[in-house]
C-alpha cells in the first residue's frame, strides 16, 4: 500500500487519527483511553488496525499487560502527511 492509502486510512476516522497522533510518544492503551476519553475496547481495536498496517509497533510484546505502543518509521512518514493535509 502506498503512503497515501495509509494517510487516507488514518484521516477517515477522527478517533483513529487522534489515537495515531498521540502515539508519537510511547503509551499504553489505558493511557490513550484516559487521555482521549475513549472506551478501552475501541482504543484496542484501533491499535490492532494500526498494527496490521505497520504504522505502530508494540515496544513491550512479551508483557501481558501494560504494553507500550509507538509510531514506526513508516508511521512517521504517514504522520507527516496527515499533518500536511490537516
């Protein structure tokens, strides 16, 4: 998929865009949920979608709880595009 496909994927859902933007710094799903005031299940679904596209990665995959996620280098390129278009 091209970067534009990924940019479109991120921006076509406002909460996906919010979660993606907040992951510039490592965060857990619980932190994201509290900070953005979103349901934890909804945040988890968004994280799964972003992981499938390799826009974010898990920094602590061996942990069962308190996993940290952060934007990947591919995700950084997409983030630049997302910010360019607003």
